C-alpha cells in the first residue's frame, strides 16, 4: 500500500522568508510524486511533479521540491513567500504499477503573514 | 483554471436518497478519476475510468458507481446516501494512464442531512 505523511498541519511564515512544506511517502518501487495547492472553495491546482532525473524539481509560481530517495521525502520549498501563497498544500504519490491512483497526504495549511 | 468542469457546484440531499454528479474532462483527456475530500482531509481515491471502463477502485462500497461516456465525460452516482457522504467530490482528468499529472475540476460540495 502507498501512503503520504505531511507532519505539519500548519506552517506560519513571514512574507519574504523561505517556505518549506514537508512530505514523506511510502510506495513500492520508484514513485511518481506531486504537489498540489488548494485555495478556499476551489479544486486542486498542480504545482510540480517528480518522475525521474534531477532530484530538484522546479514548478509553478516559484515553487520547487527536492526528491530524496534515501529519506523518502519530497519537501516543497519557495525561497521567498508571498501573502498570496497562503493556501492548503497537498503532497501525493503514485506507484508506477498503480494505474493512475493518487494517494494524498492530509494537507498542510500555509499562512504567510505580511 | 483547468479545462475540467463539474456540476452542480453545490447539492443538498437527504439520507437515503441517490445523487448523480457530472464531470467534463479537459479536451484530449481520456482518463477520469473521482476523489472524495472530507472536511479537513486530503482527497481519497474513489475510482478511475479509462476509455469508458472502470480500471481502478479505492476503498468505497458498491453504492458508489460511475460511468464514462464516449466523449470522456463522466458521472459519479451514489445510492443510499449516508451522512458521512457529505464531502467535496473532485473529478480529475489526464491524457492516458501515463506518468503525467491529473487536472482537477472545482468540485461538487455535497451535503447530506
């Protein structure tokens, strides 16, 4: 079975400071990893994905994530947070033999204060 | 915004009733997946349709069923509604069953009273 853990329910950061949202996963074999963001009363918006190759993945809106196979982690980062980054962030994993089923973490709420 | 649309936006039903939710996939996408997102939780996979066939299912009872049509739009049907079925139902489409990301619609908020 595949699973995702997001250990922080909420992350608070001041505008302009670096933002990190943590994610660890469990899956058989090599994973496909994704980050999505959800704004209030909206669906999920795709930010970035890791499939293979470079462990540092760059995505939308200045976000990036680092894949660490030995630590089974895929932390989301942004060098300088904006107030508009305040939202709910979800990490998701899909095993390569699992069809298209995504398993999501419980989400981390990010609050960026001016 | 993705090209995935869902209807209706909101719905209120009574326990024991049946409901049908609809999803139009993004142009060119032949795979549709449905997820249930309870309040304060991450989305949970219900099932997936690929070229009109169900080809993956999560831990949901048979009263959750679906269809995919030749134009790749999809329906989610839930029979004998229970209070715990109250959630945001998300539809996602993708171009095939490969390694790409899924594109989500805005969701349908179902409230069961």
